[in-house]
C-alpha cells in the first residue's frame, strides 16, 4: 500500500505492518438521524417515566440489541397493536417507521399519552400521501407490503384510494384511474421499481411520481459500494429484518464476499484469518457500539488495524 511504502520505519517493521489485516470503515455508519432521535426519545421517556408503563408501538428501530437494552434496562415493552396495551397509566412511543393514523387515534381515545418518534422524513411522506388523496389521486406506494413503514403510510388515508405495489401482479391489479401518484418506501431505490412506471402511467390520465426515497440510505449505499470495491470481504452489521441493511448486503455482494451480521457473536464464529482487507458498513439502526465491538474483536483476534491508524503512524 502507498501509505505504508512511505513510512520511515525499518524494513522489518514495514513488512510486519504490510501483512496486518486492515479494516476500512464506510464513510457513513451507525444510527441515522431518524433512528438516533427515536432511541433518544425512548430512553429519555423511560428514564423519567413517573411510574408509568412505557410501550413502544412496534419495534422502535430494527436492532435487537437496542430493543433488548430498552427492555432490560428500562422495562420498555413492545406492542403490536393498540389492543395489546394492558396498563392505561402508560405512555406509548410510536416507532421510527410510524404507524397507522387509526391506531394512534385508538390509543389516544383510551386516554393514553402518545409520543410520536416517527422519523421526520417518514412523516413528510404521510403528509404527501394525505395531500395527494385530497387532490383526487389514487396513491401507489412502492415498497414491501409487510414493512411497518409501508403499513403506516397506507394507514394515513382511505384504503380504497391507496395501494402497495411490490410485484408485477400488484401493478396489474390496479384499474384505470383518472389520476395516479406514486411514492416510495424510504429505503428502496428508484431502480427497484422502474419496471412499474410505464405500466402504471398507461393506466391513468394524469401521472405523478414523488421520490420519497431517503437520501441517508442512498449515500450509505454509495459509500458502502466504494469500500466493497476495495476489500476482500465486507461485514454489514445490522438487524436481519432491517430493509436498508438487507439492501446494503445485496449491493455489497455485487463487488465482494459479504457477511450480514446481526450480532458480534456471529462475527466471532467466522474465520477471517486469510484476509488482508475487511470493510465494515452498517444499517441505519445499528449503534456505533456494535461497530466498536467489531473493530475490537478484529484487532484482538487478527491483530487488525483501522486504515486511518496506518495513516497516523
Ligand atoms: S433511513 Fe431515513 S427515513 Fe429511515 S429512519 Fe433514517 S433518516 Fe428516517
């Protein structure tokens, strides 16, 4: 490596460093702003609960370690729907991905305090969808129908005038409309659904596309690809049910061998001893503590060094 070649150390020292495994970190890792705020809100409320039971509506974020921490350290419970609330002297925190409008109203009607930790970017999509329906558009949401964010978006408006399109069959089922507008789940790419644009545009008189794709996930994919092109193996740290993490895994696989790891224990099972360069990236719900643990493990087990440490030598 160029940097090592410029070092003033003895030749023996140079070759020792040259043989060390290097770790390259992607430019954007750890929580995104939406997740960071939601976790902070949950921790603050749990700490100052005034004897109230704290629930999160769905998993606050898609990271099992954070959910365990909230559960074990602060007694925060997760509910799947409004009917799961057993204690009325409680506070319900709405997850980062948001929830159906009707569900939030149902909880409020029971006199239970609701704190909305939905990511501001997702809230913006809720507002867009509501406005589009008022303008007479039939709304198509491109994304995974089972994903909490998509469920929340669909649940903002009259279900007769909105539909999720995930497959070609979903698109075929939509009848001719006067006006169709399309929005996206925040973590998909435009290319994922480009196949649906022309068929849907043919089914209406007026057609609109609003790219409600989160910039954070787009740049994270770009930075991860940059690293993946340079390393022997990528480690993508993040929840198994995290859409944006799965997307990073798929994308990194185009360039190099890639492991999707949810926990550090999974990393410990791998034998990476033959590798020279390892890249690390994370989903938007992965705390920095997990990255630090991964680096620590690679340092202890393989004597690895962070690339920035080679520059500092
Ligand atoms: S990835 Fe984007 S939309 Fe999703 S929580 Fe983070 S900032 Fe919000």
